[in-house]
C-alpha cells in the first residue's frame, strides 16, 4: 500500500511538473509528457541504485518520486508562483477536439496490444528480463547472484554437475570466464555465480509494475508506453505543422506496424526505446519553446541508463547538435555537443560497472584490427576523449567564424537555396541505399535473402508503399527538408536511424518477429519522414497510400491481436508452482524445465533448487538427507510408490512458425503451440522434514490445520515418516507459544517415540516457550523406509485460554526435522 502511494505521488509530481512547465500546450499533451517523464525518472533512479548495488524495488519507486519531486520544486521555483496566481490552469488548452485523432487511434489500437505474452524464462532476452524482475520482486536484488546450493553439495561430482547446469542451462546468467578482463565480477564466489544478462533498468520497471498489479501484469505498462507513442507522433506532427490528415496517417501507421504491436505485447526494451528518439524529436521540433531545446538531452541521458546500444546512436546525436549549432549558433547546442559525448562515456562506465560482460561483449562490432574485449575500455576512453576535444575545437572554430549580425533564419534560407547543400542531402539518401542495393545484388541467392534486408523490413512495417514513396519524394523535393531546421533534424534522424542503420549497423533481420524488434525504435521516425515528404499532397495521396498499406498488414495485425508469441508457461501455472515448497525444502528440477523455471522457482519459493542428474541414482536420497524434504518438478509420470503427486497441469509453449510467413515481408502468419505436462511430486521414501502445512495427510491425532501448524488433540499424535537407518537429531518446531499461565502450569513435558521406543523428553517452560524441542534417535530405533513418530503430551482444555474453544489440545506442531547426528 505504501509502495503504491509512493509511485502514485511520483507520477503526480511528474505530471504537475510538465503541466506547469508547458503552459502553452494542450493539457492532454502536458499530462502525456508527464507520464513519460515518470518512466524516465524511474530509469534514472534505478540505474543510480544499480551502480552502487543498493537497488530494491521500493527504493527505485521512492527514488523516482524524489526525482520527480525535485523537478517539481525546480519548476515551481523557475515559475515564480505564476501558476498559482492564475485560476486553475489558465494558459492551457483543454480541447479534447484538438486531440481526437490520437485519442481515436489509441482507443482502436489498444485491443491489438492488450493481450500480453506469457512467461518465457532464461534463454532469450524477453524471458531474462522477466526472470530478473521476479528475482527483484522477491528480494534477490544484488548485482552478482550466487547459487548457494553449490556449496551445500559435498562431492566433486555433484558440484561439477551443478556448475555445468548453471553455465549451460541458464543462458543469460552470465558467468565470467577466467580469461575475461577484471571487472566488478567476483570470481571468488565460485563457478555458480553470475550476473543476469542485460542492463537491469528495464527489469526494474517490470518489477515495479509487478509489485503494483501482480506478477502476471508486470508487462502491462507496455500498453501505456504504446499509447504515449501514438500521442507523441501526433504532437511531433503538430510541431512540424503537418496537415491533420498527415498527422492521422502518421499515428495510424506507427501504431499498426506489426513489429510495434509485437513489441508492445512482449516484455522487451524496444517499446520504451521507441519513445527515446520520439521524445528527442519532440523537443527538437518544439517551436513553442525554442529556447528549451536543451531538454532534448533528457532522452539521450535516459538512453545512457537504459540500453547499451547508445554507442551506435551517439554519432547521430552529435551530428544533430553540431548541425544545429552551425545553423543557429545558440549556446545551448554548444553546451549539448560536448555534454552528450561526456554523457556517453559516463554511460559506458556505469553499464560496465552494472553488467560488465554484457556491456563489453555488445561492442563486438568494434573488435577489428586486433581489438578485443580486453582493449575495448581503452578504445572507448581514447575515442571519447578525441570526440570531446574535437567537439570543443569545432565549437571554437564555428564561434570564431560567426559574424556579429548572424541570422539563423537567413542562414537556413541560404542553405536551402544552395544547390551544393541540397545535393549533399541527396547524396546522404543515395549512398546508404546504393550500398544496400549493390551488396544485395552481389549476394543475391533467393527472394528470401532480399526480404530479410533491414531496409525492406522498414518498408514492410510501414505498409510497403509509404516508405519508398516518401524516399522518392524526399529525393525529388529535398529542399522541403532544407527549408526548416525542424525538418533537417528529422532528415538527419532518418538518414542515420534508417539508412545508415540498415546499411552498416544491421544489414539483415535474421527472422521475424524476434529479431525484427530492432526495427521498432525507428519505425516512427521512418513514418514521420515519409509522411512529411508527402505532406504537401495532403490527404488525396496519403490517405489511399496509408489505407493500402494498412490493408496489407491487416492480416498480420489481426493475428497478433488474438495470439501470444514467445511464451513457455502461463503465469497462472508459475504462480501455482510457487505455492509448493518453502525455504526448508529442496526442489529437484528436471533438465527440460531447468532453463525456464530454475531461477524463478528458487526465488519465489525460497527453496533450494538443484537440477536433476539423470545419471546419479542416489541424488534424491542425498538431497533428502541434506535438506529434509525433497520435491521433484518434472514432466515425467513417476509411478514409484516412493513418490506422491502434489500438482499436475499442462502448460503451453508458443513460438513463431518459420514455415508459415508472409511472402513479400516475412511476418509470421502463425505461431506454433506445444503442450507439456508439468508435475510436482513429493519424495516420500526418505523424508527428513515434515510440515503440518505440507504433510497434514500423514498426521493423525491432530486437530484442523491452522494456516501453517496444527494442535495435537490426542495424547499420542502420530506422523508417518520415511527414513533410512542412521543416528538422528530430531527437532520439533512449535507453531506458537503455549498459554502456560492460563493453563495454570509452569511447564509441559513432551515425550517422543519412534516406532514405539522412546527417543527423549523435552520440557516447555516460560523461558523456552515457542522455541523448538529436541530429541535423539539411535540407528537401531530407525527402520528402513516407513517409521511412526509419536508425540506424547497431556491434553488441556482450550477453553482455559479461549472460552469459546471446546477442544482438548496438546502441543502446536509446525514441523519435525530429522538431522543426521554428528
């Protein structure tokens, strides 16, 4: 409840900040930006906590609220109280009519993304983020996570098998090799210790949402981000003075791109990543506050706390800030240029500190000319220093050559009239496209090769027609983009995010939909650029072009709307599994389910989890002796009388059907569903831990279960136990204190028998009331297999403590544990 209130307060602070700041905006626009800023604040807060390794879900929520509160205080200070001197929010528009386009499109589009994917598990980014979030929700928040069960194992064979499973069955649990560069990774924690794959700020958002609304709803905030993206496309269209029909086409084409829908249904970083260039473009095109384009650095900073791919995009931000400084000579851009480069370097250091192996391995495209992972930090330092120095020299040169009567509008007009400048822009369109075309022709072997080109993917996601049409119109009428600084920013973003990206950064999409997610952050940029190029023709051209494109992608969208993808187990089944097992239990998990369930089950139950070794016949017996109670999580039927079934269900795994794809663009037409049995068994032959909650059926002479314990109601209550011969220390854990004073006694003696033979007596007194009782059994008293444990205690009238209770009771039994005597 407190956590929910803190998050709500943070959101309110964020919205108030933007409402007060953006006085000239429609209040719906200001509120939308406030919602986005709360997500950005959460990323900042969680990244700071990850860097110092003090993250918890609650701290991240509180940190986001503190950031939003600090921003609100700063905004109020700068506003000098003007906001409160006006009646309500005078100065804001509150016209729903002005926002009908994004509202209608959002309402129509939400059903396409409302049905989210199930849980996936380790082995793929989506499942790794989900798993990390589950660990966060259950308090496992340290950077490096050690599977402590490794140290409980006593033989070298057991440890080797455990370490092998951790390394090979937990893809995404990064265990740093011995020859890897020294980082924050602590090798002394052993071979079963690793850091979860990816930058965890996204998992932090999943965990926050899961804590607020339940684990199965952790990715529902993707729908909010999706709606915000639709509204952002409309706001940017208005900033750029595009026609209303163009704005509507931009919103619809961006919202209904199949890859965008697929990403919004998943738990992947790309939906929020799509907001980053969109928010950047929003601030850079905002003419209501031209002096506040420095706000565009906020999404760049968020990028630096969110995703390692910032290094691939930093040249674009540098180009834009440098170009804008040339065209405007405004000081804000002279500051932003070096600050962005310095911010990138800080981002690299933070990410390397939080997840070193993931961060440095993602720089593999730079591993050329003998550069390896051992050199990449040096390369980043030298490159950042050189770029920073170059930016300062660039600013100094431009400033020195700036005339006192410099006029940005006149400079822009001269540039747009310059044939040389216009041809330069055309060359920027031609060279990447020509490179792709030549490379494709030289490597062509089938249509399947061509339809997996990244550039073709952008065309397909925008409906096939809009993209090439916009590209042609932009080439023919490149002056349109040269005439205004806003359009030049969009032009550079299209050039880099679409053309350079498709030519040099990601030439092909391996398969749809999973790898096509890399298109999602830039599809809105492609749509905006192409629609802008066609804007002068109005609805007569854009409406039919967009409509035909939407008709082409409609079957794919319709299928996505009604089906889940990339799922391995329903959330409800995962929650069911968590009801079995506790911190005193051991769960043996079959190889089939190790990848998807090992870490979440371990985190949710608190139990020790050990992968099944099918070649080790004595594994379960040893684990039973070590931990007390053993459960087996498996797909197999276990008919052996030593096992009793506790849970059974069928779960569904869903993935893309690569044999049923679109011919023109290989969007998946069908997802394959597999059914698998999942069962939980209790191992009963040798059990060394018996709990009232889990083994009530094995008990006699007891009253009804009271949550996690039960009272004996016979002077000789019994528990059926499966043991093998040996000397044991027997511990009886009580469920509560006994009301000795109400009973009128100073002590209660409890005697325990094993197979009819006394194994000791212990006494409950005021000093140890509620504490465990201890007994000892010798090997000759223990039978192989089934044994009867008898708890002997005089009964007392419960009415002495509770007048309405008519029972006669003995002692409150929570659990009995057999531990091998030293």
